[in-house]
């Protein structure tokens, strides 16, 4: 088989167009033979002389294969993927805010006014009733807080599902949209074992801690989410990064947490406080200079809590024997 090399792209296309039969079929520009399509190679080949007339043809078919009609219907898809972070799941039309055409050129003043009217009416049609307006506002709030906290898209999708359940079951009357939205995002964070704390949520939320925690307990109970207490080990990587700790210290802190859990030290204790205490205690064991004040500022845990919890973790790691350290016991004590 030979490859067409004497023709450039323009000459080849013109030759193919000229050499056609009366029925409109393309013929070989070299020998006049019939051309066939090789779908596996993406080539147009002469069946008589083997001349490759065209190559690298674009495959306009799907990238998947189906062996029956049911599988074909299941795999077929049109448009962008749906998302629970939009009240209409992303199935409606969205008009961009840029006043430019498809070529990137700025629109005229008359066209800009027309596009603004279209955006206004599009927004009115997208939210048909108060329930959709409520959902649109809440999902936008969840996306804003999740973006500020660095929460992955999957967790935000979960938060959207939790909020939709709360809305469908009538849990919103008497409570603010922002409060339930914050509670839904925190519930998704807890379900996916992310290291965000209640204090982190309060920083980005538009409601105070009391309203947020009350809303979280409410939807957790009414929706039967069955979310267990957070694992202190989930916060270790985040806290270790904040104090610029070594990998050895982080591994030692994780060992202290696991040993403490085996000895039931974590029962009734704040997981955030235990994680902070484990970072400080691990610093003592690996001889890294970490003060209680430094860990307290990085983790937003009081020095009193760190001082009480790190001794419990060290005693659990030695089987209940008292641990002698050189760490002073006063506020801001250093290793």
C-alpha cells in the first residue's frame, strides 16, 4: 500500500472532487478506481491500487461501544452532565455574563441591551416558584462556602442532596436558609471524613455558631443521617501542615491517636483537641521544637486542652505508666 505524497492538501481535495462518477461517487485520482473508507484506520483508500487518498479522518461517533439497544440507551448522553449543585440540575439554558460573541468580539450597545433583557427573562423562567428560588439561593450558598473551604466537588454534591431532602421533608419553615445550608455542608463534610471543623464553618458561614450547630443537630436527627463522631486522625494532616511538622512527627502523632483510641482515651473528648494534643505530644517524642502556644494558634485549641490531653495520650502509649517529659506545664510551654 502506498501513501499519497505528491499532492498537497489542496491539490488532493480538488483532484478527488473532479474525479467523480455520474452518480456522485468519489474515485481514485490516480487510477480512477473506487474509494473505500477504512474506519479502523481513519483512511480513504483506493480499492484497486491501494492509494491512500485521505487519512486521519475524524470519527464523529461515540467513544463507547454498545452491543444491544438497552446498553445503547443507557450509555447515550446529550449535553453537559447534571449536577445537584444547581436547582434545575444544570438542565436549563445559562446565558454568560460576558458581552462578547463567539469570536470574542465585543457586542454593540444595542446587542448588549438585548442580551441583558434575555438574561433577566431567563432568570425569571429558571425559578418558577418560591421553592425553586429557595433551592437556588441555598445551593449557591453551599457552593460559595465549599469553595472558600476547599471542599471537593463530590462533597458539595452530597451537601446539595442533603439540603434537597430537608426541603422535600418540610424541615425549613422557621429556620434560615443560610443555617440549613451550612448544616448540610457540614453534614457532607462529616460523611466524607474531611478535616474541616465547626470553627472553620463559622468563619465562612453567614450565621453564628449556635444557629448553625442547632440546625445541624436538627437535620441529623430528622433525616436520620447517622453520622458518627469525627475521627481525630482526620485532622492530623491539616494540623501538621499548619505547624510545618516533619513526616516523622505526623506519623508519631497518628500512632498516638490510634493507641489512644485502643485505650478509649477519645471517649467523650473533643476530636480536634485530641488531634492538637497528639501533634504536641509527638513533638516531644521526636525532639522537635513545638510550643503549646504555637500548636494552640495553629489549631484554634486552648493550651489548657492541649496540656490535659497530651499527657493522657502519652500515658496510653506507655500502658498507663506516668511519662516524664521536660515540658513545662504553664501556658505557652515549649517542648
